[in-house]
C-alpha cells in the first residue's frame, strides 16, 4: 500500500511561521528560534534579564528544534538573580557531554 503526502521543503523559520499562522501552539520562545534560523554561522543572539526557567525553556526548545550538536545556549547569572544568555552555533563538540 502506497501513501502519498503533500510535502515541500522550507526554512525552519518559514515552517514555524506557517504553523503559527494556522493556530498551532507556539512557544513564547519561538521568536528566538526564528531569529536563530536566520543568523549567520559567525553570529550570536544575546538575551538579557532572563529568569532561570527562561534559560532552561529556551535550551529545551532550541535543542529540540536544531539538535544539541548544532546549537549552544550559554548562560551566566547576573545581578538581581537575572540571567544573560548567548545562543550560537556549537563548534565541534564544544561543551557537549559524552553520550549526547
């Protein structure tokens, strides 16, 4: 039995925007994923004034969408308990735990 699908290839950003426009559930962190899909290999996204949960949720979304081997989210605690995060392409196995 043969199954046919209506299929096309789009950029990750275009695909995410299409699903969002159809009323699909979208993460509050989706704009960061869309921006990451657009930036160059030598560019990074810097996010300020994040909570600890924001950093973890951002990591979860980006690792799920782009793969742990492709993107890295580094964070540092700032004053007032807020966090600074940098999202960029992972270089090699940089900071990747064995088995991931």
